C-alpha cells in the first residue's frame, strides 16, 4: 500500500539551503576558523507572546523543517555565488560543498497547543550545523503556527458551523497560500479553496462560482441553470451579483424547482458575499423554507474574522458555513508570530555549560541550559495544569511532590502533591545523529491530535479577551541554575 510519505512527499524539491540570513554564513566562517569549530551546542526555538493576546498557540510547520533538513545541501552554483562575495575561504566553501547534518532535533508534535517561552524545538548539534538551521526553522514554524492559531480562533467562533479557507488570492505568495491552507486545516478548518494544497496535503477542497460566471450569461437564471445541469449533486449558487433578495434567491428557488427537482436532486446551497449578512441570511432562510428548501444551506463570505463571526451568530444570522479569506491567511489582526532561535548551552567534555541572554527587558531574557519539556495533567480530569522545563537528564516523578517555579517572578511557586498529577514528555525525537527517526503523521492525524489535545485545556484559556495565563514553569533546580547564571553574568 502506498504510504503517506510516498504519496505526499513533504520534502520541497527546491534547493532552499541559501534561504538563510547572511550572518549565519559569516558566523559559520568564524566558527570554522576557530580551534573548536565542531563544538556541540544546543538551541531552543520558542516564542514570547500568543497571537491576538490569546490563551495559546497551535504548533505547526514541523513537517516542513524535516523536509528542509533532509534536502539541506549546497550545490555548485551556491558555492560559486558565495565565492563571488569574497567573504569565505576556499576551505569553508569546501566544507559547505560536502555539508551533512549530523545533529539531533527534538520537537513537540505538530498540532500541540503551546505557550510562550517554552522550547517548541530543541536542537543539539555542531555549532555550524545548528546555526544554519535558524532562518528556515523560523520561516516554517512562525508562519504555520501563526495561521493554525488564527484558524482555530475562527473555527471556535463559528461554534460547530463549517469553516472554509478562502484566502489564496490574499496570501503573500504561492508558498504562503499553500502552507497557510495546510496550517489552517491543522487549526480546524473543514476545507480549502486552494486546489494545490488539496492535492499536496490531501485537504478537502471547496468552491463553486464567481460573479464573473453569472455575468457571462444572458441572465442570472441561465447561469444558475447551467451550473445546476453541470453539478446537480452539489449545486451552490451565488446570490448577490445583482440583487440578493429580489433576484438572486428567487432565481435559485426557480432553478431548484424547475431544473434540479425534476432530475431528482436538491439545491445544496446558496452563498452571499456582500451586504448586511445577518439581515440577508434571515430573509433568505425565510424564502427558502417557504419554498420547501429547508435543507438548502446558506454559505457566507465577506472579510470575516472571529469577532465578525461571533457577532453574526449573536445576531441570529442564519448561516451554515463561513468562507474566510484574508483575515485568516495572513492573520491580519496579529500578523507576526515572533518565534526566536536562541543558544541555550555548550556541551564540552560531556558537560553542559548553560548559556543565557540577559536583557533589561525581562521578556527577552532566555531560560538557560539543555532542557526537557513536560506537560503536567490533573490525574482526575486530565486537564493540563502546567508545562515544566527541566534540566535534560534530570527526570521528574509522579511519585514525589513536585514544586514548579515561575521563571521570572521567583516568589511564585506551587507544589503539586504526589498522586494528584500525571506527567507527559512533550518532546518527540525527530533526528538523531542526523538520521530521521520520526514517523511523519498524516495531516488528518495531526488535525485529530490537535483537537484531542485542545480538549485537555480548561475553558478559561479559550476566551478571546483576557484569557487565563497558562503556567510555563521551571523546576527548582533549573531556576537556581538561571539565577546563579544571572548573578555570574553581572560580575
């Protein structure tokens, strides 16, 4: 049987190795010149604030960073270009020519609800290898995590109604449209209008007609009739080309009665794309019901976001599904995710030397050390209580009391009594010694997993305004390491 990896190859066939910030290469040249050019380091990829001031984000983009690493190489034309810049030695360029990633990558699974300041991806590798991953990792994860998070907000606002991603023409480029559709599907949308994303990622596709289709016929009725004859099993018509209530809906009903029903079919849906959507949907519903078309769905699209959808539902709008474009595909209200990639330790003689970035802005201070990441659940209801960073190789136990500490406000501590909680290691091994060891899941598996993990969050984290702040804490041991390092750096 054909596997998912064979049918939907997640590697980008393009050579994207130079999609990197130039300083990664200049730093790498310096590392190459140094006596300990092959020293081992660890990097953390994390973010600092939830989009739209929400309660969480949904991690996405892992599949694309896997593909990037698998295809990471420098071709002759790349080497020639770098040589022409007169910035790099021939020896370093020869190193790039034969570059192979040999490090370790661990990450939380795609679709996981995640929170600020916890490492979503952990890299342990030779310093040049780790550095050359930075831009590509941030590109893939910043973009898709942002869109998956926005899509989930919109899906939650729709309260069980169908949500379709209609954003390709408003996306920032071809890749943004396709990978944005992928991320939106992880976030919970039901379908995409982006056909390439449907083919590449096996996402359901949706779409019917534009105003131009109707304008191309002698009359609105003739346009609807032509579509009904072509797609009798799935006929949905657009009502607002001329006059939604006095023309569009009347011609839709006429086609339903004169064309579809004599053929043994029903009108599947009508769509509105302009005007007072709440008012029009109620009037349309009334006319459809009076014509015996109670099963005909009403689809609406018109620059929606979560707040507009929430308002429409509160107004009693008679809408069965929403098509959402620009506000989702570019996360218009919060267009920057802000993930960062920071060194956390150097490994020397098998000893971990923690590294920290200090700042007068407490938000920009990093959590040092080679770390593991756990999620702690209430044993009775399996709701998530906190995420906990620990020093790597220093496991925590469900059979002992556990004290968790705020990473910045050191007076904030909480002790969980043994027997009241369960622990889950959030990291999955992705690459070990440069070899892919992770079974890349089907996109539908990622989507189902995400929905399952969201069910473990308390309702308070789902509020659009002023959600509860989730605990991302440190063990007492890791907090002491951080405080000692801060004190040391001050002297």
